[in-house]
C-alpha cells in the first residue's frame, strides 16, 4: 500500500487540546483533565485520532520521534503505549496495549500495533506514558459499587499494581470511611502476608477519590499505583457504573 505523506503529530497530556475526547479519546482526555487540575497523573503525550484516518502508513515520524525522545530520555526509560478509544472506556479486550517498550524501533512498532487494533478508522487515539515501576497498587472505587450508598470507599490492592489485579493476582480489599479509617478488610486466598498499603497511603487514596469525584461530578473507578519512592499515581479514571460490578471485590462486613 502506498504510504501517505501525512505526519504523526502529538499533544502533551497537560495541553488543553488533550482534554477533547474527539481528539484524544476518553481515557486520555480524562487523564488530561485530571492532570491540569493537579491530580497525580504521570506525564505523557497523545497521538490524536486525526493521525489514523484510514489506517495508512506514515512517512513522516519526525515530531513523534522528538516526543518519544523527550519522554523516554532518548530511550533510557521504557514507555507504555495504550489505546484511548473515542467511545466510552470500560469494554476490556477491544484494544491492545504495549508495555515496557524500549527503543525507537520497538516504540514505532508498538504505535502501529496499537493503532491496528482499533475497531475502525479514527476510532482511537494513542496514549504514551512512562512505564512506572510500581511497588503496589490496584483499583480505587469512590463508592461501594455493590451498595447504593456513598459512605464507603473501596480499595483492592496487590503487589505490582493494577496489572497484577487484571492478571487475577490475589488481592487485599479494604472498605474505608470518608476519613480514611479501615471499616473492614478481606484478604484473598493466596494474597501475601502483611498489609499492601499503609494507613497514610489509604488516607491518600480516600482524598484522591474525593478530588476525582469533585472534578468529574461523581464517584470514579480509578486505577492507581505507588512507586518505589512512595509517590501515588493516578493511571486511569472512569465513572463508577454497572460495568464495575464484575470487577469489584467486596470486603466482609
């Protein structure tokens, strides 16, 4: 197929343009809004939907390579390359992600692979962020997804973060009140001994849940992680809905 003369171009995640879902997709636009309001979102950039009109090959990758070099330290740091659908996020398995991507050739290959997984032309942007080394993390529910009330915040955590939960690793699940006090705890069979999260970390998560709810107008389902320096990162956020129910782990009362 003849290559297009079009160029890849990028939008920094903290740029107001990245908050437009028709350009950046739902996942990236929500992260852009969160970042610009001071929530702890890793830096990154978006290859917008408009770069993928017909699934064509792209001859001009100059700007994309510059953005890759800035974010990766010219290849010294691994990156995560993920789709950001223009449709509502929450249907798992529709798009692929490429993690721990190192080097320019592998990065360009990952971009093309993620773009090819889209359901049709111009249906997804691509979100690029550093691959974080997470000590622990998981899912934060701004309200109990199995209860009608909003008095509790639910946290499911495991070593390694949200990816470990998606791989069905045993987790520890906390129910917290709005002050960050543990109301109940449930540890899955096979979960490591000890607490994956400290009381200060749990309180930080309750505060994050409140800030996200205030920004987006309602409780959120948040993927989070703590790195080796103890920093908290917001990796993805979406409205809490019935889509959450199969993934929620309810602590014993």
